[in-house]
């Protein structure tokens, strides 16, 4: 008997719906406050994949009526010691700019720049990618804060396609602070039973085989193959890997789609939703900052 192929969990329709509502929210914001909020982006060093990602974000901002402030910092001093102070100074300037509602710092940072120094400097109210320790802590405790956009996008796709999470076995492959761990915390909050696998996990296949929901964010093309999957699993492939044939995820798509009930393609799955979600975080930040300022403006 031929097996049915998995349903495709496409990101584009979700992203376009989100972007439409962001455009509408920004129109209301501009009418109310007389200026368009901006996204501040700090780019450290030159790194091709993140430049592509940045251009996409800036285009999405422009289309939604959001301003863009790109600060580019050379990442290649002789000893690198001058780079970190330049990065933190750039962030502070964006923190102090009332028109900048959200700030993202392009990762990875060069080795001479301490991640902790950077994340501590971002104003948590403008930390729309949820990397400041306050927002990470709020997520951990189950309070409202800014969620890391990629992890938020992975869960948003599951919710929008009405995938039941409560009570189900979820396996997350990857434990990074930006994707794996926040996705795991969000799945727990949605009442899934969650296993987190990582590079030191023994018998990855044994864990993956139990998953009814599988979120993969390892950055290893072909790490997960169809023969590892439980029939009927829902797969969210967060991985983005540049290979000779183009972009692929961490899941071997062709073999996985024969076994899974549903799967996100790469490209075209989590990526577009991540960018759109980031804009919703910016709108939320802009409105929160405007209402904080309002009492003073009205005096
Ligand atoms: P990372 O390198 O910080 O973390 C990778 C994680 O995978 C680590 O926790 C590591 O322990 C785990 N891992 C590595 N090899 C493994 C193995 N063989 N078995 C089990 N676990 C293994 O990466 P990240 O920033 O979390 O990103 C993960 C992937 O998601 C990358 O491909 C990245 O390009 C992609 N990404 C996509 C988006 C998007 O919008 N779709 C956004 C950010 C990152």
C-alpha cells in the first residue's frame, strides 16, 4: 500500500497574514503617535549568510512601514579589543533613541566580543528577539516577555495548523538559547511532554522514534532521516544549511515526508514566519514604549 505523503506546513501563508496585520497595526501607530517606529540592527563583522537574513528583515520592515537603522561595526581590528565597546556603544545609542522600538544584534559575534556584555546592554523593553537575560527568565518562569523569534515561529506554525500539543511526546533536537531551549520551554507550557536532545545525547534515534512532535534545530543537514521517525509525527525543521544544491534543513525531507503526518519544508517553512513574528514583537514593543511615555507627554 502506498503511504500518503506528509501535509506541508508552509510558512508563507502564515507569514503573509502576520505581515498584513503588522502593516495595519503600524498605520494605527503612525496615526496615533505621528512617527513610524524603527528596528535597530547591529551588524558586527561581515558574514554572508547573516547579510542575506538582514536584507530580508529590512525589506519586510520597509513593506510594513517600519523604519530600519542599520549600524555596521567592523569586526576585524588587529587585536579585536576595540570591537566590544563599539558594539555596546551602538546598542546604548539605539536604547536611547525614542524612535527605535526594537533592537537585534546579528549573531554569531566575533570571538573578541563577549555575548554576555552584549545581551546585558540591550534594553529589555527593546529586546524583540528575547536574548536579554530578563526575557529569557520571563520565558522560563512562564511570564510574558519577548520570545526568541525563531522558537516562537516554530510553535506558531504548530498552533496555526492546529497541531495538538497537550499531552503529546515532543522531542527537540538542539539546546541553543535562541532556538532549542526556548522551543522546549514553550512546548512544556503548551502541556507537551518534552525531551531535549543535543550533541552529547546517546542514541538520538531512540529518542526521535518516540516523538509525536519533532522540532529539529541542530544545523546538521540530513541529521534526521525518515527511518528514524514515528509514523504520523509532525516535524518542524528549523535548520538552515547551505549545501551544494542550495538550502536544506536538518531533516532529510524526501524520506521524512513518507513517514510524517506533516512537515515544514526548507526553505519556505520556519524562515518566513520567523521574520514576520519579529515584526509583531516590534509592534508590541513600540506600543508598550508609547504607552509608557504617554503620561509624561500628556502632562
Ligand atoms: P547552534 O549551533 O547554536 O545549536 C545547535 C544545537 O544542536 C546545539 O545545542 C547542539 O548540541 C545540537 N546538535 C549539534 N549536532 C547535533 C547532533 N549530531 N545530534 C544532536 N544534537 C546536535 O544553532 P542554532 O542557532 O540553535 O541554530 C540551529 C539551526 O537553526 C541552524 O541550522 C540555524 O541556521 C537554524 N536557524 C534557523 C532560523 C530560522 O529562521 N529558520 C533562525 C535561527 C537559526
